[in-house]
C-alpha cells in the first residue's frame, strides 16, 4: 500500500513546481483583469450619468472635441493588438527574433498613441476643473493612458526576459498575460473613443 | 509497510517555518510568506484595532449616557463615529476574516500555501500601513475625517482649513489602500480555491467555508473597483477641484452614493458570508450530524453574490431616486431573504435532534445565529420603502447593522477563533474563561443594540451627541451594554494569551471533526501536507455515517495519535 501521490495536476509536485506556478499566475492575472474592468465600468457609468443629466455639458466656449486626429491614433493603438498577436505567433514557433521585432513594434505603437494623447491634451482649451465634462475627459483619458504606460512597461519587462537563456520554457505565461492586458487596454480605448468622441 | 512511513516522517517532524524565516515569535513581525503566519498576523492586527475602535465606541456611549453634549466636543464626536465605523470595517472585520481565510482555506483544501505567497504577505503588510495613515489623521490640523464612514459629498468635500493633507484626504487614501490590499487578497483566495484543491476534492466536496469565502471574495473583485473608482473621483474633487460630485460645476452628489453603496452594501455579504461558512462548519461538528442540504447551502452563497450586486439603492430611498428604482430595489432586497432563509433552515435542521455539545465555540455560533435572525427581521423591515423612509438615519438603522456586524459576524468570528484555536496554536483554550466571554458578549450585545430599535422608531437620529431627554432611558441601557461589551474583551484576550503560552497541549483533532485540516498535526507544519496530499473520496460532514473522508484515513489518524 502506498499513500497516493498527488494525481491532480493542480497540486504542485516538486518537479513540476515552476510550470504549475506560472499557470496559477495566468489564472490570477485573468481574475485581476476582470476586476480591473469594473473600475472602467464605474468611470463609464459615472460619465454617462453626468452627461445625461447635465444642463450644460460642454464648458462655455467649447464647441466639441476634434475627433479626426484622435481617430488616427486610435487606429494605431488598435492595430498594435494585431502586432502583439503576430509576436505571440512567432514566439509559439520558437522564432525569438520575430517575436522581439513585433513586440518592439507594438511598444512603439503604444508610445505613439501616448504621444498623440499628450499633443491633444496640450491643444485643448479646457482643463480638468472646467466642470464635469473637463473632469471626466481628463480622468478617463488619463486613467487609460496610465494603463497604456503600464502595458508598455510590462512589454519591456517581457522583452528583457526573452534574452535570458532557456526562459521561455515556462516564461510564455508572462507574455500571454501581457498580451491579454494589451488587448484589454485596446478594447477599453475603443469604448472610450465611442463614449468621448462619437457620442455627442 | 512503506505506506505509513511517509505519513509518519511528515507528522513526526516538528513544525518548521519557511526556509530562511525566523522560527520563534519573531516570524510574526517579519515579511513571512506562510499563510498560517499571515493568518495570525491578520487576526492579531485586527484584534488590536478592535480595541481601538471599541475605545472610540465607548467614548461615544459615555457621551450618550446623558442627553447633553458634555463629555466631548460636538466636532470631536463627529470624528469619533466616523473613525469608529471606518476602523471597525476596514481594520477589524475585513482583516480578521482574511486571517481566517489564510488559516483555513489552504488547510481545508489540502494546499501547501496560497497561490501567491508573496502577494499574500504584501496584502497583509498594507493593513498596518493604512492603519497608521488612518490613525495619523487624528494628528493633522482639523482632526480626522468627520463626515461619517460613508463620506458623502458635499459634506466630505468641506475643507475649512484649506490644508492639502487633511483628515478626509487621509481617509480616502487609507480606504484606497485597503481596497488594493483586499483585491490582492481576493485574487489570491479565488485562485487558490480554483486551482489548488487536493486530489478528489471536487467543488461539490469542498467545505462550505471555502464556498462562502469564494463567494465573498468574488464580491470583493466585482464591488471594490467601483468604490475605488468613486473614491478616486472624490479625492480629485477634494484635492484638485474637479466637479464629479460638486453641484456648482455640474457634478452630482448622488452619483457618489451609487458608487459607494454598489460596493458597501455587498461588503456586508463579504462580512457575513464567511460567518455563514463558520456556522456551517461548526453546527455539524457539535451536533454530530451531517450538514442538512449541503448543495443548497453552497448554492445559496452564489445566489447571494448575484443578488447582492443589485440591491444597493435601498440605502438611498430618501436620496431623491426615482420611484421605479425604489420599487425595484425593494423587491431585490427582499429576495435576499430567500437564500439566507435556506441557510438558516438548513442549520436548524442540522441542529434538530443532534447531540449538542455546548462548548464556547458552539455557544458563540448559536448566539450568533440568534442575533442574525433578529437582524434579518429588522433587515426586511428596512427593505420596505415606507418603513425605511420613516426610520432612515435613525438609531433603528444603527441597531440593525450592529446586530449584523457585532451580534452575528463578530460572534461568528469568536466562534471560529475558539474552534480552530487548538489547531493553529497547538494549545487548548480555557473553557471557563471562554464561557464567561460568551455570557458577557451575548448579554452586552443585546443590551447595547436592542435599545437602539425603540429609539429609532421614536425618532432619535443617529450621529448626534445630544438628544431630547425623552430618549434618555434607552440610551442609558445601551451605554451600560456597551461598557459590558468592553469588559467582555478582557476574558477573551486573557484566554487567548494564557492558553497560547501555557494551555494544555492540543491533540490533532480535539473535537472529533471531519475535514482535511483535522488530519494535520496541531499546529500544522509550514507546508501543510507538502507532497503527501491525501486523496479525498467523499463529501464533507460525514458525521455518523462512518464514511472516511480520504484514502488511508485510518493510517493517517493512527500516525497522528502516535506523534
């Protein structure tokens, strides 16, 4: 008679410890992302309530938001989801340089988006204290911008890790998590663009 | 036999800490990643803040023993009730429950530790950090936050002295840090329960405590971000001068109430669900009967999660919300009584005809259940729009939620602490002191919080330091009850400390309970079962059925006895 060994893959065994642990990380990260989406949901619903009940929504002297240039940067950001997917594709085939190239390209596209955001902020004639509209606009775009920045930093971390030898036996989980985060940030931006620029 | 060798070698080894960590009392003051150390850190920190919050409560009751505002200044009184509520919720009840989660979840499901031990330790160490921030607000010019624990604008946006660092800003910061800590904890608990169960422990074989902890932590994950979002906007309004809630800039103060209650009502279920779990664990042990209706008790927890997210407007019936909203939320709120009622009847059916063993843990569980039923009745009254509008912002509301949070939740926490004390300290507690603690607590609770109901119905508003002399009679009784509750803490702490230091050695399973945690030595070694996780072969609570819980149960029990 023997005491039964852990047959469930969920129970970590000494030899499979590293892989099993990375697996938990992905589960944990997905749970975190679901939770994080509620914060945006809260901001979106607050924005909608304030906008629908406002007597005067836009600050005096402001006609509306210019949407053409932001649309251009939106296209850049959304297509970076595609380049991230391409990078993952290369990684799954073991072509590290292809992964690194497209990964870096995605980071650059995120940076271009942030640059566009900064330019837009500087050109606007209203500030964060210009009524509810100004408050919402800067809070929503700023909070999303912080997420883009975090995404770029996460990608930089993964890029650096890809140079560690033999890392990608168990290291792919981090890449999957980062790319999930990036897609999440993109989807949020599309919703945000519709709410801020298209809905007027 | 090679079979038991593994078990014995594991059990005979003295409990050892995580490699590299101190193995004496100092480990409780270090960044230790062992869930059992973190659990005790949480509980000890929470009990400290229970004393702080309790002291504030007794100052308030001292003020209210006479109708005049004579003991403290009125502005000080405003700070007292704000800080009492905030401390008790964010620094006592949430941390103490996270402590129980840390101790119980890995042991109950047979996991060596939590899924993310470092994240777990970081989540704990945030608690003293925001505790200090909140305490520091007593020292800043203008005093601590004074707008009540819910910090409604526009009251909370007043900053008469104009300082950047004021009580309200520190309050928001502390609550935000508490939220981050809770989210870190919730991600950890949910991942652990989903991914790290022992072989053979399917979801339908999981102890009810794990079901309720899972449900409660799911609420944290959905609800807390909404409060955090709302609090960020409040902080911007207060510090930067934005207009999310400032009416003069087009903001909407009621919007904050939506954000606040979208989390803070479900937060009550975050508190009470694990206590339901404690009741479900304790009644079968001390009645020697299987839990009645296991699938319904487990499923009811998930139903409560769903319903808890669509009831928040019942806190806002008088806040100028449309009538259709009042009607809809009155119905959803009343619906909560259905899953809760299922649980209460399941417990009663478990107790019915059982061979009851009335030790301290069981007494606290029974007392908690009694108080919970009382709170449930007043809860249904408050869900009714006309009654709620009549008693809104009176002592009736205060009485109701203190019955929930002290009468049911805190007494349930006491029950859990006594029940699992031998398991995690390796020492038995003193029954006599425990029963004295129960007696004082039960009498004190009812003496303190029952009079608040007639006071509320008579129309005494909450959050006032002086009142009409016609309310004096009930207030004197309530104050005496509060002081009795203060006294009741003394035998409790005395018992905890002296039992841990010199209490009788606890066997592995002092209550003859069924569960994976009782198949571990007392106290369990750092990694629990390590790689020798037993295979679960039947559902929990098999009392009186003779079914073994795990494979080779007899060998494991024999080895534990020999150890």
